[in-house]
C-alpha cells in the first residue's frame, strides 16, 4: 500500500519488545505496520517510533551508544511521533541518580531520582504493580482513557522534569511523581501500557491513530 505507515519499535537489547509490538499490532490501523528494529536507517525512515525499555539507565545508555542509535533516537524524538515507555521515558531526561549518576539523552531537561520511602514503611521498592495515573492535562493519547485509570508499573526511579508544563500525568507512591510527559510529538509514560490491559491498549491505539502520524 502506497500510504502504509511504518512504526519502529526500537531494539537495543533492553526492552519488553515482543509484548510491546504485539500490543501495538493488536490495535494498529490497517495502514500501519509495526516493525522491531535496531537499524538506524529504518528508524530514520519510520513515520513514528516506540521506544520501550526496562532495567538500568547506565546499561540502557551504554547499549544505545554501542549500537550507534542514540543520535538517531534524539533526532526521531524531535521530528516524529514518539512514544517512550518506562526506561524509554527515564533516559529521555538529562541525568539519572542511578549508579552515582549517569548522563542521559537530554531530550527532556530534568533529572531521574530514586524513591525515598523512609517515611512510608508500608510501601515497597521497586514500585511494582497497578497504580492510578491522574491526567493533569488533556492530550490526544488520553482519549477514551478514564481519569485515574490504573496502569502497571515496575520502577525504582522517577522523573523530575525541569519544565513542569510537560507533565500530563501523575501517580503517587509515597510521593506524587510525574508518570507521563508530553511535548510536541513526544509522549512518554513511566508505566507499561503493554501490561496495562484495556487502558494500555487504548493508549497504543491513540498513539497509532494520532493525527501527527
């Protein structure tokens, strides 16, 4: 099809790739093709990018630099519809506290901080399981997702953006933190939509039908 759109799911060796790709494929319009790739040329030619991730920021940044796609990702995030998931949100920031500090991609200025739960002995780290996201701003990717819907989280660090206007969702685990950020064509979420049942599938559907794509 001449009007087919390509959406790349970035493979850098650290992500729930197949679950993400299968969830996206499940709700993708007919004209959208989902492809897992680590090829910079394919990423450059894509109409949109999904950037999943899990694990540690240091290992993530090492993998991105070793594969040579860090710059390609930065360019894609500035130009194309871009969905970051979990670690795919955190490494968009400037700096992470993890491992005594690691520089990240600096696409969204701000820091990544570790939860301090000393005053919340009833809470565990990592923050794991279902929790609500409170939508703090309207956004096309929230379409059809009820306010305070539950999403699935697995993380020990959270983002603190310099520009609070980029915060479109918040969650509370001891502290209230930014769980979704958006700027221009970029949307990034701390939770795992591929593990978040109907709300997560709706998020993928909204991304793949976004009029930016």
